[in-house]
């Protein structure tokens, strides 16, 4: 993640949306979106302008769902609970609104560079890549479980044919087990039953 400040001279004086205010004055949300999407705040601002991502009388209020679509992020609404991934949070300030980025470990990144705040709520934006990684981890665990079942099956298979070799015959039930179009777990149960009966 690239850390940006809304007061950076490169975009500080750029008009926010179609309003007369600037990114420096009121662009905390746009800057946070920039950090999450690894996109400079001025580019975020221009993309939102070009694709109708602003609303309000002054056309400077970000439409969250639209912003997520434009910036390749996922948005799951507001929450009082901190998520397990990097996201955006609204914080308590004496006047108006202010938004910061909160990392998975709770670290706060303030686009004004001032410090830490008390969290008001979380705006559940998330990088699509992180969602994909989470799914990959999920299916990785699934494949590991199948692999472990296959190892157990092979171990029992080898054990069974050790008996078969000594007995110099083949069990028709074993042939049926190997031909079954079933999961390793099902074959494992059948093979265990056969061995226990020997």
C-alpha cells in the first residue's frame, strides 16, 4: 500500500469533484481510496468525476458503491466492528467528517498526517486481490485435506498389497474399491474395513 497525504502539493489544490473545495481541504476520503487502490488521489478524483462517482449538491460526496466499481475494490457497507483486512474508517472530529485508513493490525494512517483517532465506524472497502488470496487460502486448505486423505489411502493400499503378496492372491473386493468413482475418504473407509477383516 502506498501512503498518500491529501495535502501533497502535487494534488492539494485540485478541485474535489465538481465543487469549489480542494483535495487538501476535504479530500480525505478520496485520498484513503487512493491508498487502498494504490492510485494517486488526483487520479482517483478524476476517475470518479469521469464516471459519475460523486453526488450531493456540490458534487463532491463520493458514492461508495460506484467508487468500489471504478477502483476495482469491494464494498460491503458500514460496520461498527473492525474487519480483518485493510479498510477505511470514519473517525470522530470536532467538526465535519474525517476518514482514515485502518490496517488489518489496527494501525491508523491519517491522510492529514496528524495522528490517531477514535473510530466512529468502518467503511468496508477491500482490495479485490485480498479477496482472491483469501479464497485461494480456503481452497488450499481443502486440497490439503484431500491430499492427506490420499496419503492415508496409499498407506493402507500398500499395506493391503503387502498382505496380498504374501498370500499370493487378489481380493475382488479390492478391485471394486479401486474402481469406485468415489472420494479418497470413501475409498479409505472401505479399504480400512477390508484390512480389518483380514
